[in-house]
C-alpha cells in the first residue's frame, strides 16, 4: 500500500488542515444534519478524505465516482438499495459533469434519496449549474500549510524509520505546494532509493514545484514580498534577484507570473497600461512553455515592470468606491440614466453634443465625490489631459 493510502485519516480528529471546515462538520455530525456539500480546492487538501470520514461517522454506504466517467444511471442503481441508510454519493472532478448530468441529480437530492458530495478544483461559480449550487453548501479548501505538511511528515516518520537532511525536508515541504498526496508520493519513491533521504534524490525525482505554494514558510512569504516591493520601488536588480531566489527554491513560475499581473495593475496601472498587457502575455507564455525557458520570460517582464512609472490610483479608486457601496441602498441612480423609466427622456446623448455634455451620473448622495485621483505622471497624465480637453477645461 502506498503512503498516501496508508496514512489517509481514519477518523475526523486525524484530519490535517481545514480545521474551520472540520469544526463545522463535527457539529453537523453531532446533530445528524449533514448538508449536501461541494468541496472546492486544490488537489491533496483533504476533500476526498473528509467525505469518506463523514460517511464512516454516519454509517452510510460510500459510493465514489469520477466525474469524467460518470453515468447518471449509476445513481439509479444505488438509490433504494438499502432502505435503512441514505447512501453518500461522492463525485470527484464534479465540474466534469455535463449540465444535463448535474440537473439529473436534482430530483434524488430534493427527495432526500441520497447525500450528495462533490469535489472540484475549479470555481463552482463558473463550472457548476445554479440549480446544484443552490442545493449544496460550498466549502473552500485551502492548500495545506507548511506546518500541516510537517505534522503529517512527523506522523509518517514515527511509523517508518528514515532520516532526512534539513535541506531535503525543506525541499519536500516547499515543493509539494500544500498537496499532502504529492508530498507522500515523493517520499514514497525516495524511500525506495534510500532510507537516508538527500536533497539530491528529491530533486532528481521532482525537478519542479507542485501547486501555487500559497502556504509555504515565512521565508517564502518574505521573498515574495521583497520581490514585489522591489518592483514597486523600481529597483530592477533587486527584482530580478528575488525572482531568481524564488525560482531556485522551486517556486511555481505560473504563480510568479500571476503575481506580476496583479502588480502591473495595482502598482503601475494607467501610468503605463501596456504593463498589464505584457504581464498577461507573460502569464500565458509561462503556462504554455514551462521551465526552464519560462525563467527568461519572467525575467524580461519583471525588468520591464520595475522600470515602469508607478501609479496606484486605480487600486485606490476601486477600494474607495467599494467602501461607498456599503451605503448603496441610499444611493438612488439619477432617473434620466435609467433606461427603463419614462424619466430617461431627460438623458442627454453625448454624441449629439460633440462627444460630451454636462449632466449628472452619480447619485445625489455622492455628488462631488472623487474616487479616481490621477497621479499626473506618465500616461496617466495624458489620460487626465484627454479628460480635461473632452470637458473643455483645457
């Protein structure tokens, strides 16, 4: 038996990670009122394990299916098979079900003929039908933290005799990307080679990073932060250095590219709109090409971003606008710009006035409010000048 199967938790108290979700389900189980549930999150974060444990605790028969090969008639053959227990039906890769298959599950769910659980790595908002989402509680599983993986590693070590250098241990935890199965699989094959596990062996078996690394050690967070702050501070040399450190430590290049996309909008914005275009192109290229060549694309992009003029006015504007939306119930949209009212006859069509005409767009309660404050540098200055010219202020 492989390590991933051998060290799967046997009761809910052995679950590692997802403690908020575990706590909620303990209460559900105590009251014997467990909802139909969809587990959304990264691989190896405990979705299947928790579903199995819930079935065991309830005493339910557990039926596991793969969404890619699922056939609706399989459900019909299960329902009513044992009238004393409601079966727990677990469908992995739930997002792979067609809309028709998802809708076919509604009747047995509504009738209480089964307890439906699903697992998906894709956002349910985009991959799961509205009908199913409204009948299932959605729980988001986060990647396991370095501490979580370390606890699991110690459990394994307590039962299996092996040794590991500190460097090898750090590499094993960091490159597993919050995925317990990935960590145990790598450890499993490393133990075939030697009971004294070295960094060299682990790097031979796994040359890259698994997952996003969103839950790595404090040092990892510090380097990510240092890279972002270096770009924000327009220091290209420091930016490329911290990028190199992250790549050398086995960081997922796709994760770094995504961070650059966010940075391009948050810290550069309209001071140079092309920064976002380049960052998105970088992300797409990295996903297509992979390492080691992806390092060149990342390097080109981070140097460009570091040397761009900086503006966070768009970032500040949306946050201020979102804050204002907390009182949106008192903010009445001016009637002349609501298309479905008679009062919109008062709307002035800007094209009939040469492209711009003065009229009210903001609600009365927000008149005079300025969310967007341009930095008046680089291209953002040009945008401000365009706006002033359009309005005849320049």
